[in-house]
C-alpha cells in the first residue's frame, strides 16, 4: 500500500517564512532574497517527506501568503483596483508581481485588500476572491508548474495540488460591481477551461497525478452543487493528454450522492476523510467508487493526537477490495498542525508521548503503509503502537471531582428571568453607557515586561509593580476620557486563550507549536488534554486592583468556553460539549470570585461562537445547545444585579441570531461599524430585548472616526433599539492599536454620546 499526505506546513520550523515576508514588506530584502528563502523551504519540505518514506509527495502546497490567493492570481482573478499596482517603470517583473500579490493580501495605498475569512471550520484564514461578470479567467501564472519542475530538479517526482474550481468559485464572492443576484459559479465553464490548459502544461512537463482539493463538498452548499461538480470534472477528465486526477474532500463526510457522482466522473482518484465518527459512515459506501484509487484520510491532519494504529489498520483493511488501489493518507493538509514535536522538550512526557505533530504524522502514515504491505520492518513499531493503544487514559488526565461537580450542577445554570432581574447596577449609569471591549494597546513596554518576567529577568514583585503601573495609567486615561464602565486593559495577557490555558489544569501550552493563522500571523494553540479545572483565581487580583483605583465600575474580563475550545487543540476522546462544560465550570468559579471581590460587571468573550458552528446545518442545533449551555454554566452563578456582558467579533449572526438571546447575558457587544448597524434590526427581529453595544467604530483600521460619524451611527442604532438598552463601545479590543489612534477615537466616541444623550 502506498502513502501520501495532502499537504505540509509551509512556515518553516523556525518561522523562516514569516521573517522573510516581513523583511521583504519592510523593504529590508529584495524579491530575490525572499524567493531564495521560499525555494529553500520547499526543498526542505520535499526532502523531509521523502526521508520519512512518503511515496507520493505533493507540490504547490507552498504559498507566500495563502493558497486561495495563489489560485486566484494563477487564473488572473484580480480585481481592477490591483491591476496597476507594481507596474512602475523601475520595477522588474518579479518585484511587480509580488507587489501586486501582497497588495491583494494586505492592501496598498488606494486599494483595500481582499476580505479575509476562515477556511471552513479551521483557524486558517484565506483571502476571498472577488469576481464579477466581467472577470475573464485566464491561465496567467506558472506556479504549479515551476514548483513541479523545481522538485523534479531535485530528483523528486511530485503531485501538484490545486484548489479545485468548484471550491474556488464557491468560496469567492461577487465584487461590488456585480449585479444583484449574480453568482461567481457562473464563471465555472470559463474557469474550467483554464484549469484544462494548466493540465495540458503539467502533462507536457511529465506530471502523472494532479490533486484537486474540493472540501466545499462537505458543506450544505457544496452538496447542492453536485451537478456543477460533475460538469467541471467531466470537462477536465475528458481531455486525452492529461495527468491522472484525484479529487480530495476533507473536513467531513460527502455522503452517498457525491460518491455516486464521483463514480461517474472521468477521474482516477478520490480522497475521503475517515477521521470523525460521521465521516466513518462513508466507509461502507466506498464500494460505490468502482475501481478508482481511494486516498484514505485515516491520519487526522488537524488535531495533534497520535493515531490509534491498530484501529486505523483495521479501517484500512476493511477498505481493501472495495475500491481500486488504497493510498494511506492524512485527512487533510498538515497545514493545521505544528511542525515537529521533537522540539517540545518541556512538555510533560505523559502527554508528549500521546501527541503527533506534522513530522510525526508522516511517520504514522509511513508505518501504516508498511504494515499494510506486510513489511517486516514495521513489526517492532507496530508492537509499540499496540501497547500504546492498549494503555488506559493516564490518571493525571482524569479529575473525578470535575466530573462529579458537573453532574451535581443540575439545573443551576439558569439565572432569574432577565425581565425580573434587578437592574440597579445599570440604573447607576447614564443612558447610553460608554465602555470598551477590554484590551488597551499592548505597548512595547508592556510586552517587554512580560518577556522579562517569563525569562526570569524580573521577579514577580517587579512584574506586578509594572503591570499595576500600566493599569493605573489605563484607568486614569479612561477617567479622563469620560468613559462610564472601565476596564483594566489586559496588559498581563499574551493572548485571550493562551493566558487562561496556562492557568487552567488540563491544558498544556507549547514553545514552538506555531500554526499559520493567516499570512505571516501564526498562533500557538494550547492543547486541552484532560479534565479542566481552575487551581486558583486567575484575573481577580488584576481586576480588584483596577477597581481600587477608581469610583467608576470596572468590568472583569474572561474568555468564554466555546472560544477556549475553538482556538485550542482539544481532546477527541469525549464529545466537545462535555469539554466545554468543564471549561465553563472553571470559569464559573472565576466569575463568582470576581463578584465576591466586588466586581459588578463581568464580560465573558465568545469571539468564536459562530466560528465553531458546524459546516452542516443538521448539526447546528446540537452545537448551539452545548455552546449556549456552557456560557450559562459559566455566568449563572452570580447575583441577579451583577451585569453579565458578552462580546462577539462579528455582525453577521445568520443562524445564531436567536442563540445570542439564549446566552442570557445582560449586555452583548458586537461588531457593527462596517455593516451600518443593520444587526440591531436583525437582533430585534429575532426577539432580542437585552442590552446591546453595536460597535460604533471599526478598530481594525487606524483611522480615527469623527464625532459626526459616530453620532450618525448612534442615531441609526436608536432607530432599532430604545435608548435604555443601547451601549456605546468600539467594535473589538484595542490591543493591536496604538494610543495615537485610540485616544482621539475614544474621545470622539464619548463626545458623540454626550451630544446624542442631550437630545434624549
Ligand atoms: N476582551 C478581548 C480584548 O479586548 C476581546 C478580544 C476579542 O474579542 N477578540 O482584547
Ligand atoms: Zn472582538
């Protein structure tokens, strides 16, 4: 049985890609130097895969920024505003090409970047192609071909990977000039012709297999477009001179109908994800694939746990003889996991031996391939794998007290009905109370104090002194600006999830476990491995200190259970909902401790509530039930006068709009600045009758909004909600901004509020 993976991390084991890109953007290195770093990164990856014994090695999985952007540029799907960028007479072609490419990703003077959004339900973000009826797809680049040729020059035969036409178009959006109702999918035939031209070129260069990624097929929208799928691949497969075509699906099940269509299509291979309970339902259906090669995604490409080798071998054996050749593969690209566990020397060995990062997953795929081929060299490793699989969950992962507490919680996740709650804390505030979302700018002073403390260069006392000085400053500034509900500014937090993960039992954090979030932004998701509890209070000291410095109320600030899971690697041995409830219980302790310490407003951020929404609608209600339930466990331990706030970083709630109400928070702040307060109406229509803080200005841009602009937003909001329920705040935390932009912006926000209040 042969082996492959669907893709590999491209950032480099020492984040070389980030450093090279950022230097290039600053103008510190020329294009040629960036290119030489990236050429080295590709070579290293292919060699790593070859040394690990992977038989079929993918290429064109590298990207300078994002693979969807690469594909858009390859087919010249470039909005007009970028057309002339880089075209100055004094730039060479490569420099010009890169300037335009990065302008699409990051924006340039008069050209805002493409929108960025999440790649399915992962934490990777791609750039959304913008298309109109005037878009003329054409094969305008050579990237897949050049990478193939580069690998071939190293003696490595590869399988170029492309985002498939259906997925590309269904992830694109109509550009502003497109007429109402026009859909990018209308470009399918034109685009497929370009893919066909590319296949010709690849065949001529000697390519034998090409991989088309079509993860859109695991979504409801993809399922509704199976006819288009068939049309596209009938055309592509119909060519006489072409490489073999494999269509890969991942992140879920494709179902019987899609498999039927795959069978009809003139393609040679199909990739299926077999790593979740739902996707295993596709196992029994693969006989429907006829003689096509099956790329069996049995090693989880997006979580960090070792594969259960004996169980996986059983799965692979059950596939034999059902379809054509079976290739052992990962469920998706390894882009979503850190590169190498070998570097995590400080992890608890009990945990470490249960983990596999990208490099270790190559070994697992290799072992499975050798074991299936009956290779004698696999015997010893198999023996070890069997022993490991037979081991029970380590005692240190289990906390029976957590489980008992959850069980005994019973119905205690409900507060008195919202309408009946005392509103005394809110009554102390003026109408249209002003506040912020939590973080204040993380200055270099704050960052270096944290770094010095981590490295042991300053002791706890000195660290506390510096953080308190920062809190003093932030409180004084907020008082001076005239805000009504203050925050401590979160200077002690590196990241809203990692900070809590480091302080909860059941969570581990890594030193080098970087994963690309988008472009040159990488994150180190914590690993939630066991039952979660809170050994001691986390935020209480900082919040009470801040409260001691002012007579205004200070809002406590926590990260909610769903977000704590969404931005971590989580255990896969129990339902997500159970894990969320455990995290919620730990937060519940923090919430009640904050209240006991005199904090009257407590915000629980659920930035990722919508992100984690399953790709299939039929799974939504289950998800929302545990997501909402865990928020309520976290927040229902308080007196009814304590004001619970929630915050969400988006405004298009879509299907979760009614869930926002079920959270039972007293006030919810959301992003709204870019959508003209429309969501105030959406929420009202869904029956939302609580406090609402639609972000009145966009913190994602350094632009300082004028008083008049903010007044206009507030008046627009007041059309949909009565003054007694309206809060005034920016649309997200201020951590990434500088004081030079936030100070005037907040002053304008307070001034605009005063003017609107005067008319009430
Ligand atoms: N309280 C957090 C902050 O202000 C919320 C961040 C977020 O919503 N992403 O930074
Ligand atoms: Zn936010």
